[in-house]
C-alpha cells in the first residue's frame, strides 16, 4: 500500500468512527447510508472545502499544509500521537514511495547495554524498532518470557518479537489479565512506527504475518488507532509466582535509533514488590552450557506462603486510610488504554 492509500484509509476510518451526535451535528432522524460523519460534515468542521477534503481522502491532493492537517486533526478529535501520525502519512504520500529495503540487523548500542547492566534489580528488556527483543536482563527474561531460551536475543535470526508473543504465543497472552488493553497498546505503537518508517519492508512483513495469523490483530489494525504508550499499569498472572501488578515504562533512545528499554516496576511495600523479589530468588542464573528452560512451573503453596510470610509488608488497617497496592487495587496508568472503534478487537 502506497503513502496516498495509507493516508486515505486513515482519514476514512477515523471519520467513520465519529458519531454526529457526539459533535453536536443534528441528525433530524434521518437514516445514514454510511457510519460516522459524512465528508461534507468533516470538511465543514475542519474549515476546508468538500472537494479539497475529498481529493485528500482519495489521494488526489498532495502537499497539504501543516495548518490544514492540524485543522483536520482537530475535526477528527485526534490525540497528539495521532496528529503526528497524520503528518507522517501526509509527508510520505507527498514524497512518493521510497526504495523499500530490509534494514540491517539491529544491535544494542554500547550506552544502552551499560544501562541494561545497571538495571540489575528490575526486569528490563531492550526492543528494536519493530519490537524485536535485542537484549534482556535475568529478571526481564523471567518476567516476560521465562519459557523461551534466554540466549535467543543474541541470535538475530531467533530473536523473540514482542508483538508476535502478545498475539501468537499462548504463554504471553495468558500473562496479562487485561490482554486486550496490552494488545491495543502493541498495535497502536506499531501504527506509529509504520507512519514514521513507511518504507520498512521488515515491518510490513511483520504486519502482514500478524494480520494473517491473528484475527484480533487484523481487527485492531483496521481501527487505525495510534498511541505512544510510554507508561502503563498491568496486572500480570505469572505462571511461576502468581499475580502481580507492574508499571511498564518505555525509555526511548530516540526515534532515529529506534531502540527502547522497557522496565517493569512495582510500588514500594506492596505485595507486587514482594512477588517480584520472590521471582528474583527462584530464577536461576543462566548457564549457557545448559539446555533452554521449558515453561516455568508454579511454586507450591508451602514455598510461596513461606516466602510471603517472611517478606510481606505490614498490613494497613482499614481505618488508617491506607491503601495496599496489588491486584485488587489496580488504578489506570498514565497511558490511557485506546478506545476500540466499531470493532471490538477483544479476545474471542
């Protein structure tokens, strides 16, 4: 799909997801042939002519000014990441298709490697532009993918891919209590990257593979939702140590470099902090001479309860106005989950 088609598809899809009544447009009880706003309604909200907007959707009008794109973004009620995505799509449609080439294998930079070494006590993984795992520390491997070979990121041909794991790996899918929220965040980030790098053939291959193998991914991808999810809170159901609530933070190394460090943190003096400490204790040091581990086996009741008794924080009385962090008290993270469009995009 060329840049003109991507821009038109984005505009059409997002226009169809807006309801006239939400924007104060009277319907007069009429029956609409298409979902969402009509082109003339959106053009009026954006302050452009209907013919110009129609040409823009159809890929017949190039070099839209930043002011016009911002007006359309406001009319579509796009968030900041979506507005930037619209500008990226318009830029690629104006410049025409570049020479599609498969980028060289990504490697962890020296500075990123040093940072990963410093993050000894928190789970951390380094991901590339297309969400390939370039490296992880011991806790990062144990939390996110303990059933995989810990040396896999060292082999470029065998590197795990977090998008593939979220949609195609049953262990990773079961890891998240609210899997649809995690899945939408993954898709939204891939949409953002695709807008920045329209000629990345490896990224297009990944999207095609996931669309063919996962109906959930195909549905969410068709919604054209975009997000730059830097911080999000998830309840995880770890097969070895049980439930824990973590805040996943993405530390970007710059758009040009394309590498990110994803760390998982827990609230101080919380059951989740204790559970993470347990995971650190029961995760063995990796010996490259040993075969890769199989799926982790959950601890028995005795071992788990004994550790929790020794390491659990003091209880907070109900009358003290305190709050115990854990799976029962999960609040929304700073990264808001994307609102699904007309399709559910949920797990079937």
